[in-house]
């Protein structure tokens, strides 16, 4: 499909917007394959886009793809996310963290902030400090609060993580946030509440009717700046 794009541009059979969407789809799909290095390699028609496992080889191919990517396509959140995931899989999570940090500083994107919380760099405390700075401008953002909760978990700041996750749930009730909360509550020794959050998240995930869901346990009010 990538080889057809120049012809499609010249023929003008598709709008510029459609061409751009195709470019995003092609490049994000190619990069996504490097984020699945633990799975068997998928067949590819072109040898230069078939993932060769091994960090050095992966990085060479990833950077090759990125170097051939137009600037506007690079800026697309879907492509950027696939690139960062590929870097992380190749052992370059720190590089991915820097890229995400710069991108989010320029233009906010909910999917990218969630990815920031999942990225395991070598300095998770710096990630937490960075995300807390963003919170000053986005105090009620459920995605950012979930990311902060995950980063607190990475840093074993259980009480602080609980506060962020509670705030995230208050803004938007989501299965993944309930799952994080269940883990944190277990670490705090609150097994009953942990089970309740796990159950609620599971029921949310399968789409149980709102009126039939069990009520979440209420904890005492705490500041999200507590440790």
C-alpha cells in the first residue's frame, strides 16, 4: 500500500485528507509490528519492513521507517504512539519518554498521556514530576489522573496513587481505573475494597447496566498532593 501512495497522490482520485489518513494508517501499522516483538513475525512482502528481532536490528529498522516518514505524518498521535511503543520494545523507552514529553508539551492528546503512564522508562520519578506539572493546567483530567496513579504505583507511592485514582474515578468511571485502584488498595492492605474495585471494573468492562452495579466503597476525603 505504501508504494501505491505516490500514484494515488498524482491521480488525485482521493482527497488530501484521505491520502493523509492512509499515510497514517500505513506507518502506524508498520511501526506497531515492532511493538509485538514477542509474537511471531507476520509475513511481509518487503524485507525492509519485516521486523527482525534483536534490539540493534529493531532500532535500525524503526529509525529507518521514521526517517522515511513525512513530518506531518510523524505528528499524528496514532503514528507517534506506535513509534514510542516500538522504541520501548527495542529497549529505548527513555528515548520514547523524551519524545512523548515534548509532544505533550506542544499539543495535548488523551491517548498519548495514557501511553506516558504506561511507558517504563528508567526514571519513573521524573515521569511523575513531569505529569504533576501538567496537572496544574488540567486538574480534573481523568486520563492525566489515571496516568499519575499509574506512575505512583511504579514508584510505590500507594497513598498518593490512591488519591489520584479516586479523583480519576470521580471524573470518569472506567474499568482500567478500577483495576488500578484494586491493585493499589491491595497494596494498602484494604482487601475488601480491593475486591470491590476489581468487581466493579469487571462489571464495567462487560457493560453491566449502571443501576445494577455495586456501589464503590467510599474512602475518607484526601488531598491528591498527599504522600
